[in-house]
DNA sequence: TTGTAAGCGTTATCAA
DNA sequence: TTGATAACGCTTACAA
C-alpha cells in the first residue's frame, strides 16, 4: 500500500470535504467560529483521513513571516553553549518559533555560509551565542540587518541587545570568597583580554576588590586556550613566587578552567592543597576532579530563554534603545577553595 | 538610510538587469552557459547591487525539494550527541543540506511536536540520534514515512538503517584489557538492558570473553541513571564480596560512567586503587578525575557523518535493504586500569 | 456562512 | 539565446 504517499494539500482536503480551500484555511487558522458545525466536522474528518499537515513553506511564502529564528554558535562543544541553547529552544517552543541552529566552529567562512543560509530561509531574527567566539568572527556579524541579540558578550561599538551574566557582581563574589577562605595571593587567569567585555569586566571587578586590600597580592596573566606550554610556565612561575603564602587561581571561564586543571595535573600542583582554584562556569565533572573544583555557575538556561524573548520583542516591532540584561551567578564551593 | 529594506526578489533583479526572471533563474541555477556574456554580466551586477538572495521558501515550494534534514536528539546535553551532531552538520554542509535540530529531552510529546514540525517543513529525511533515548520515545518514531537512519541503536522489529559502534568488538577489547591488567573479578554495570541492542551486545561480548576464563569472576548489574542510592548499594556490595581479588567495573556508557564515578567518590572507593574502572565513551575530564579513567572512545564524528550520507543515499532513491554500518572503537588507557 | 481569485517568489514549459 | 506564463500550496480581499 501507500505507494508514493504524495503529501495531501489544502486543495485535496477541500475536495474531500466538498468545500473550497478558503474554508479549510479558516479552519486551520482559528477562525472556526465562522464555520457551520457541519462544515467544520467535514473538514475535520477530511484532514484526519488524509493526514493533512499544512506546508510551512507555502504558508511562510504567502504570509511573509517564517516563524524561523537563527541561532549562531561558535562552539557547540562548550557545555555552556549547549545549556544556553536549551533555554532558547524552550522559549521557541513556547512562542511558536522554530530554531535553525548553526555551529560555526569559530570560522569566518562557516559563519558567512550560515548567515547566507539564514537569510535565504528568511529567518525573522538571530540570536548569537558569542561564548568563545573570536573577535574577527564576532565583528563580522555587524552586517546583519535582522533583529539580533547577543548572548554573553558585546560587539565593540555596535549597539545591540545583550543578555548575560552580571560580570562585576560575579567576579566580586568569587574574589571575596577567595579572600574569605584565607587566600592572600591571587592570580587572575584569562584568555587574551582584547576588547572582550566579559573578560575585562571580570578582571576589573577582581582588581577593584583587591585594591581594597593593599596587603594582599593580585596578579593577572593572559593565555590562549591551546597553549599548554605557556600556561605551564605561568602557573609554575606564580607558584614559585608565592608558595610561601596561601595562593589561588581565579579562572575567567570554563573552557580555560579545563586547561588550567590539566596544566596543574601535569605540574603536580594539587588544587585545594598547594593552590586554591576557582573557575567561572559550572562543570559537570567539577566534583570529581580531586577534591572538587569551586565554580561560579551562570543561570545559562535562563539567559538563553531571555535572549529569545528579547529577539521576539524586536521582531514584534519594539524600537526602544538596545538594552543589556544581566543575571546573577551562583558560587558553588568545593574542595579547591576550602579553608586549610 | 535603508528604511525598511524589503528583500529584493527575482523580479527586482530581472527588472534592474532589464531582462526576464527566467534568465535570472537560469543564471542562478548553473545554466550560465546558455546566457550571452552581456546578459550574464548585467544579471551579475544587478544581483550584487540589490544584494539579492533567492528565497529558499519559494524555491522549495516550487521544486518540491526542501534540502532540509531533521535531526532528532533525545539529550543534547550528552557530549556524545554533540560530537555526533558535528559530524552530521559537516556532512550537511558538504552536501548542501540544512539541518533542523530537534532536542526532545526524551519526552514523547516534544518528540511528537518536532515530528509534526519537521513534517510541516517537509524535511526530506530524518536522522535519529537514539543515544540515551527511552524505548517508548524511540518506538514512537516508527510512524515516520520519511527516509530515516538511526544512530547508535536499533528499534526492535523495525527495519531501518543504523550507524554505530562495533559493540562486540569494542566490548571484547575492553574486557580483554581488564583481564590483561590482572583484574579477576569484573562487574558489568549497565542501564536497564530492555531490548536496547547496544547494551545487550556489549554485555554479550563481555560474557563471551569471560566464559573463556572460567576461573575468573563475571557479574552484571542494572541501574537507572538517576538512582544514586541503588548504584551505591550495587558497588558497595560488589566491593565487599570481591575486595580480596583485583576487581574492576566495566560501565556501559559515558552518562553512566559519570554516575559511577560520583558514586565511588561518595563511597570512598578510589578507581585504580580499590577497583579498576573502564567506561564506554570518551569523557573530556577523564584524565582529571583522580588517576584518570580509562575509556573506550567511539569515532563519534565519523558516525554522524556516515549517518547523514546514508539518509542522503535513501533520499536519492536507494532502495537496497536496510543496512547496518559499524565502526571500531579505540581504547584509551589511563590510571583507573593500570597494573598495580 | 461560504467560495472565487489573486498573488507570495520561485522554476518549468513552451514558444519565439 | 531569450522571455511570457503557468504552476507549487497557501492566505486574504472581495463577492455572493
């Protein structure tokens, strides 16, 4: 049976229900009240009999609204990005939008490819998860004319909605915790600062707190994600100079925390013993790594959800000035920053 | 400037280039050789001037081919799923298809929602990443009439292409390794076997190897992912009974390995010391957890890539009987299974 | 309450 | 080598 199963169209339904397609269309679009009970029933049965499902393609074409939203992600491998995505997705379902997920692997050409793709499918808006994105790739997005909201990070000199963490507050919380635990020499480890506002804001808040305690020692170091040798050097050096005091590391994000942990393992530095360790972003394995690693957890799901709501607001015509929404982080204390 | 920026259409291009839309369409669809050099140039300039991009919606409607493929994932939070997805995505880009990613969170209703969605967008095929999927959710997919390929796992009594790991080979490799390392009492820890072929195949291969060594002890235990209490009990019990020999755990997948590691941590059982530990699926934190955890790594990316190629083959009309493609896993030895 | 017809942006058919 | 024109499946005036 069911040889080729050509999809039923609205005309088929109309024919089967012995009516015109207008009525079927009305039935589908919530104007059922204008239909007579009899007709309504005939249409209902016809639809079920034919297993009819309206074509979004045709619908979008006609209406000029696709109900499609594009999501650009630099690195879907990052668990943070995945969590954010889940929030976005939930919001989409709630609002009747469909998400086109584009993983660019941090490559400009792949980003360009997907931007074209999204444009050709006429998405109504774009959410950009900028986590881990190279500056070059990020800047490239300015060309977009569509409603767009950024997650986590801003594009310098580009006025655009942003949703993310309250970086200052979170960094204060983290730094304060380290001091509370008796650490006296702190090293802020970050990926290259560049113009990345999140990194800079976190660092600034760190420095602000430390300036209130002139007796304690604060330092910072920049390192790229895939440069283990340099990282090893930085950590060894810091530890050599400060092993006599209680010293600790504050790491700017989860991806880097992974690298730092690997480096410490290589060097035989045990977190929670020789050095304290606290990283931004929660890690599913945080409790399994030695005595556990203290993290600053972001409300990722919530951030994603809000971001989507914001694009929709823009799509719906909201013209108020670009705004920034920030959420508070939560400190999850584990063995790596326990009092001795 | 740029007030409303209504998208340019093919007619706009035709008008600007002083020609008909047929020619523009020809230009776009690789029939440039039939066009005169002059006309070709005019069209080219017009397209660039208007920043024209053909509407996929209209194209799909007309052609009846959407070049869309749906991906159904039960749990995008699982790193395995993400890696597979990357392979699929790369294949899509290579073959000019666009991926509609649907995360069902293992809920039948969400799956139904997405199945309808995919159908209404007229995807040409579906890839199902069955990793971590509940049987109920999985079975539900049989209704699909579209070309479909499964990743990792089969649907019982449903004839469908599958791409995944060579489970027997991998389980033999893993079991053999444990024996080589001098472990003499092995516990195979799995999620409920049910009719899940992957779990059963892995277990069977494990048993086959163990039967060749009647002097050694083999055991198995089923536990659900979120039942820490039971897991604790299973592990304690096993350890109590076998602490005098060298004993080890073989865990059926990565998600469960995470739980097992947590449980051992709670119980104060140190992997690589009191007990050996080997888990299917590579974990990014494997080397950071204590002495490191030995894993059996799957060629995830490759699996995803192949799966997509297989759907495309089906879409292109391949009618050969459903086939199963398996790939070999790779053992990554770490501290948790080192010789004492 | 119902139906006819035009049109959304493409491509395919056919004629010039 | 070109270009009208008719679909594709749907929504929406407008008419009845």
